[in-house]
C-alpha cells in the first residue's frame, strides 16, 4: 500500500474548517496536520519563510507574487475568511470627516499596503464613493506595535504617496495625536475596543452601508485564500484537488448547524434566526470555487491591478491552479 502524503496546514480554526482539525473530514491520500495559528503570525511566517506545506494566506499578499515565475505558492479557490470592511475605517471622534468622500487629500494609515482589507476598501472607496485614491497620503506601520513591515513584494504605483509612519510610532498613536486623519485596519484599534471616546468609525451604521454595497454588487469580499507551497505541488500535483474537495466537505455542515433550532452551536442565543436572516440576504456567503465568486474575483483582481499588486487585471486561470478550476461532469 502506498503511504499517504503528510502535509502540514496552518490556519485559523473556523466552524467551516473544524472537521479538518478533528479528523471527521480527511483529505483522500493525505495525512493532514492542522496547526491553529494566529493570523498575523501565520501570514508573516508563511509570507517570509514559507514554513507550512499549505496555509490560509492573505489574498492581497498572494496576488502580489502571482505573476512571478518563481512564486513560492500556488492557490486553490478556497476562501476560509470573508468579511465586509466598511467597519475598518476609523477617525477621531472630533474629526470633521463624516463621509468617505471627505478622505480626498487626507492622510490615512493602514498596517500594510498589501493587507487584503486595505486592498478591498481602497477599491471600494474609489469605485463606489468617488474617492481620489492618488490624492490620499497613505502611511503604513504597526497598529499597536511600532516597526511592522510589509510581508510581500508589492510596491504601490508612483502616483500613490505611500510611506511608513515615523520610527517608533504606531497607527493608533498617530491617529489620536492628529498626525493621521483616518486609519484603515482589519483589526480594530485597542483604544476603540476599550471604549475610548476619542475614536469612532467613519460609517456610523456599518451594517446598512455593507448591505447597500452587497445589494449593489452581490459581493461578500474575499479576505484569505488557501495556498500550497510550490514544491509540494510539483511533487504531488494531485493534492491540490484532494485538499480543495476536503475543504468543501468540511464547510457543508456549518450553516446547517447554525440554523438548527434544537441547539446553540455558538454563544449566540439567536444564532438560528441570524443564520436564517443572513441566508436570505447573502445566500451562501462562504461558497468556494471560481464560478460562485466571479463578481468578487473580478472586482479584487481589478483593484489589484489599479493598486500595483499586479501589472494587469489577472484572470482566475492566472491566479489559481488550473486543475482546481473545473470538475469532471458525467
């Protein structure tokens, strides 16, 4: 008997991936070791050192290397994390900025130019709110810790003013002291979470703004993608599809469990009502594959080209392993 291939996968554990962790779903021909990893640490270690055979990874950071002939990873169309990002814009409570259109000519901080939340929200600000992205002074750095660096090779086009915040400073500190007009960050500032009255979100009704965006586009933005190290695919090309199918099998029970009124799978008492409402509004927001996500992929690939992640708007066939784009039909 041919032994299974041993693979180490690193990622967050979600309800839609937990069966891969507990072994109730096993990829055919693969012995999968699932390492639960903090997301910033995971992206840094995988992006800089390619430590894991397969991993959940920043879509933006992956796109920054997608055109390189020696790119370290190949992606499969599995998207473990998705989120609207209208909630990611913060301003000082006393700021005169009340609408996204007022960000023209302002100074906005973001942890990394390549952060997927920033990629998406910059694109949305430009396309849906008319913000002149080239007029904004973009500043990068650690949200709470000084010295954060880009994990990818992305370089913003020359028309964008992008530079790091001063050495020893953080985005939250710069915002509170008035050096930044706004901060665009996936992880909320600690001061905001602690109820600091000096910080507020730019969108006062985040959910309404996000629903309006979804009604207009049908998109739930893709944040993360599953990547395999290039050498793994070269040695065992079949693992890509077997892993893709395992992720699909693993996610299927999650929504049904949330909608089961007999038990609470999470610590939300009304979870089944929330799940029913979300299904009515968003359909299947965590669907995998290219066909189910064509609108989202077309948008993010267009934004990636406009913001210097790629030299042109890529097609899905440029981004994902070709073998994972279609299934056999009978």
